[in-house]
C-alpha cells in the first residue's frame, strides 16, 4: 500500500517538520495574542510576550488552556476572527452542561477535511471507494469530519449519520460500501445485526473501517474485523482541536500518527504541568498551528497517553500516540457522548433529590448502558409502584435533556446507597473489565 494523501507532509523529515512547526507557531502566537483577549490576559499574567516565542523549543513557556477556560470564555471569548469569517460551528458538552463551541473558517474546515482525507487514504480509500459515514451528523464532529475527508478524496460519500441500522445495512449491501466510518461500538453492533440477518462477513463489500471517538480495545478490533471481514483503523480527535483526524492509524496498526504539520503534541505531568520526555505516560496537550477561528494553544485534553517516534513501516514520519489510556478528569464517554458525573448531580439537585446516587456504566452487546441509582428522601418514598415509575421516568427525561442520552433511573430506598468515608464512589464503570478505560 503505502498510500498518502499529502505525501510531502506525511513523510517530511523530522527536522523539517520541526522547522515548519516553529515557523507556524511564531505566527500563530501573534495571531492569538492580537485577537484573543482571554489568552492575551493569560500570557500577560505569565509574563510571556509573543516575541519570547521564537520556535517550537519555546512552546513550554506558553500558558495552558483547559476546558474550564473554554467554559469561562463561552461563547465568543476564544474566537480569534470576526464571526462573518466563520462558516460553521461544532460543539461538545462541558463540565457544567455549558457546551464548548468551536468555530471554523472555510480554511479551518479545509485543513480538517484534509486531515480526515489522510486518515481515509491510510486506510486504503481512494476515489473509487464508497464511504459510508455512520458517525452522527450535527453538532458532533464525527459525521462532518469524515464526510468532508471523503469528499476531498473524491470517494462516493454516503452521509448516513448514526442509527437506523436496517437502513445502514440496506445501503451497505445495495450500494456496495467499501469503507465504513462510525464508533467502534456501533461497528460491532452492525456486525451483530448483519449476522442475525444471515449475512456472512464475506457477503459485504467492506474492506476497511475507521473507528474512533471512544475507547476500544485490541480484542474489540479483532471482533469487529472478524464480524465485518475488514481491517479496522483507529482515529482520534477532539472538537476543540477540530474533530476526528488529529491523529490516525496506518496499516501497521501500531498507534496513531499525529498530523504534526498542523498540531504539536506534548505529554505533561497532569499534576504539575511539567513537560515529560517522549515515551513517558502523561496528559496529552495539543497546540493547533493553523486554526484561524478557534486557535487552541497548549490545550489540555485530559487524555492520558504516550507518544513515540519510531520509524514506521508505512513511511510516515509523524509521531505516534498510543490509544488513550484513561483520563485525568472524571469525564466518561457513554455512547460517544462526553458525560461528567457533575452534570447528572446537577439534574438530581435541580429536581429536588439529595446528592446520594450512583452511576453504573456498562457495555452490553457492544452498546453502552447507563443506569443511575438515586436514593429517595423519606418524604418522597412511596409504596405505590405507579408513583415511583412516573418519578423514575421524569428524572430519566430530565437527565436526557441535559446529556442527550437517556439513562435508566432506579429510585431506591432511603439510606440504601453505601456511604463512603473517603471520596464517594459515584461511578462504577463496569466497562473496565473489558479493558475500556474511558
Ligand atoms: O470524539 C471526535 C471524533 C469523532 C474522533 C469521530 C474520532 C472519530 P469529542 O466529542 O470532542 O470529539 O470527544 C473527544 O473523545 O478527548 C477522547 O477522550 C475521546 N476519543 C476520541 N477519539 C478516540 C479514540 C470526538 N480513537 C474525546 N480512542 C477525546 C479513545 C477517543 N478515545
């Protein structure tokens, strides 16, 4: 294979990549300092001026941006250009339910689409392929990103969005899709439904799948590959840094190449902020070098990861990140949605419940489940099943409004949830038994 979408960048000698990054960083810092008051204040507070940043070796001098900063600067505080230059937004949920809104100029969208086209090309796609995009479309970046990448490549693009599995399968079979893009859990589910319908893996025309947005294991990779008869590739990204395609896997399936001509990655100690040497485990931090509208400098992803720069058999020179190994905050990803326990707690309090609750997350038949056990106050406790069921439904609806996903709520007797003497165990993530750590 050895196919590249933009060979000159993807195989650029490491020294040259660093020069390119340095050149871009100097310009980008000036752009941000001049146009984003919020970040200018952070720099001033730290006593750093744009002139202090002469290249990539000075990156560590810049202040970090955290999700909290994005929440504080909501909705326009991080915007670095006139709104009239922006052509699109995408969004993700934030810690207190306040969403992070990312803005894109046309140039930003083009750069992002190219990153996704690189990922598709690395998975063997080209203009003769039929790419079924079964990530969600809308505020989520999954659908739009892979859709844009597939267009850049000239593939025939099926903008299916997620869900409606019968229709997915009908299009996949009738139009002979060759590449599918969706979350790994949805891919596994599609595989199951195909088998239930009596299809064998060789009956479909798929050759590759591009799966990401949530944690998945090597076992799950093998399961999906067997069920669909394909090669399964990982893809990583986050809304703040553009979306999918920040990093992507090549045929060697040994970690994801970070698109280093656009993004600089660092690993830091999440407690101290100190930059760690290559090969050490810590929090992944990204600096976007080319973004015009929403230019993140040293954004703390909270993803725990390791970076390695080894010669790759695919010929790409970009550094590789391992699969994210967990998070340095308490964010969970459930059915592809970012969920913080504090969001659920906020709903409970708002609905008049005491904050005695437990969240149980699991993965059953390759699909995430969310159960919330909520203790009732003596005054609310009723022996009428009808009353209890109604209350459970109401609470489930209120949580769905906040998160976008519907939990099963179980109202339980007063004082029945174990009290803890230390940190309360609010979350039981049973997916850990499957090796899934996010
Ligand atoms: O999930 C972007 C995306 C869409 C990536 C489609 C890949 C495919 P957010 O909703 O902002 O963006 O969530 C970002 O998801 O910080 C990670 O914790 C997690 N994540 C993304 N990709 C992977 C992956 C999209 N391949 C957060 N493996 C990130 C594990 C992933 N976790």
